[in-house]
C-alpha cells in the first residue's frame, strides 16, 4: 500500500468490484467521477456529441492508465480469489421454505376438514400474506427486513470484520428480535434452531438458549451492530425497536419440531417439519436403533405451537408410540 496512492487503489477496487459483484461500470464513468472528486480543473471525457472527435485530457489518460495497471497488482495481491461469499446469499438459502416450517396456533388446532371449508370460502391465503397464519414472521418478512438491515450494516466495517455466515446469522437474529418484539437472548434461541442451515456450530440449548463455538462471534457481531447504531453510523432509531423487557425464564423451549430419528441415525442434520396434525415422525428400525447413538432427551421434545407463540411440549421415550396431541 505504501507504494501506491490510496485514491488509485480505491478507484481500482471499485472498478474490480463492479465487474465481480454488480453490473459492470464503464471505466470512463469511474475515471470521470475521480476527476470530479480529486481534480476539478481537469476536463472529463464523454465520447459523444461535441467531444466525439476530441482526445481525452492528460489527467484522464493518467487516471485510466493507473487504474488498469493497479488492477493487475490488486488481483495478484488477492491471489485472483474472486469467489466472495455474500451474506445475502447465505441468508436466502438458509431461510428458504421457512413458511412451510411454521404455522400459527389456529392452523395447528384446525382440523383438515375445517381447513378445506375455510379455503373454499376465503382462498388459500385466508386474507393473510402468510397463508392465514397470524405469526408475524414469514419468509418474505425475513427477506425484506434482512435486506434493509444488511444494507445498513454494509456502511460499517462489519462485512470485513466477520465471516459472511456470522454476518447472515446475526442479521437473521436481529430480524427475529425486531419483528417478534422479543429480547435478543430469546431471538438468539429461536434463530439457533436454524443454525445448521447457516453451516455454523450454533444449536439450541435448554439452559443457554443458543450455544456453540460460533455463537460468541455472532454475539460480538450484534454487539458491534448496536454500537454502530448508537454512534449514528447506522440508523440509531433501530435501537428503539429492540425489546427491553426481561428475557424468557429458563429453561428455553424449542420453537420448531424436528423429525430427528432417522436423520441422526445416518449422521445427517435433522430436517424441520411443518407443524400440523398430519405429521408422522415415525420410528427408526431396530437395526438403526442398535447402530445409532441414543437421542438426547431434548431431541424428543415435540412442540405443539407456532414458532414464537406459547409452546406446549410433550416428552416421550424412543420406544413409546406417538400420541395425537392436536
């Protein structure tokens, strides 16, 4: 960096980033912008109209030459590693199908026949964007608010200080806190149930809500986000939207239901299944039971409620039949 002027490095990075992540910008536009910022007396070059036959100014040629030569040096310094993992892509992939995982209390208790009759009259959505559910959080809400929060966070050093997956999970937890008006510890606990979708070592814990080797990094990300809000670098009104009430008393309770037996037996991550009365988790075969480790007790807790409502938990042993608690 000592061998190159910062303004040339900045212009080169902008030119390179536009070709990788966004719609490519013409080099002419970047050079003209740099001239307007750093050399106001220099003549910009627009190869049309009266200037179509004119040669660009010496200042323009110097900027263009420096950007092109610096680009090669920047690529070598980055080892030509242009595969940047964007937090938005991580988050979008992690919450895909979220609406199928969550149903409201009314939809859980509602019989299939009643649901069919309601759908005939009101349509599938039943007047609600989330398929008749009164749950505030939906995939569309997550994506819309997360996009806004990510744009706010990108004006801070956070994208450089944290990995994309930590960044995405932290924004996801903040989105839950804002939309559902729950405290950050409760939001972390709820978000932790999707921790494996972000390829992070973050999972649900009865006592701590969220735990794992990556959880400390997420907490640090959210802490720094709040600091930048307080400093005005990010919209400080966001802090007013965070719930200040006391967090839920321990132990924390799961908000999603897992069909975990066969997946755990094969060493796979458990899949989340929608809440409803037509779910058959099923029992593992005898061979799988002998080869698989004994499931933890909290993996056998079945939630009978929506994602962020009140939860009624039913515990059963692996060898006991499923009970219809609807």
